[in-house]
C-alpha cells in the first residue's frame, strides 16, 4: 500500500511539472512577472512533493 501511495505521489508530481511548464510558457508569452513568480513557486512545490514521494518509496524498501 505504501508503494502504491508513493507511486501515485510521483505521478502527481509529474503531472504538476507539466502544469508548471505550461504556466512558465504563458508567463513568458505575456511578459507577466507575477505569473512567472507564481509558476516558479509552483515549481518549488512540485520538486518538494517529488522529493518527499521518492524518500517515502526508498524508506518503504528498507523496511
């Protein structure tokens, strides 16, 4: 069960990464700094979520 949850978290992070790329492109096209800051903030959230998911998967293996 733990591995499934971790895999779903990784998949969710991957989907979030796609959204961040779209946000970054839109912000650059519109030259909107606020949208760019928001996209970068979302990127940090996605990276942190992926790191937590991967750490959870690794800890699940060691037990």
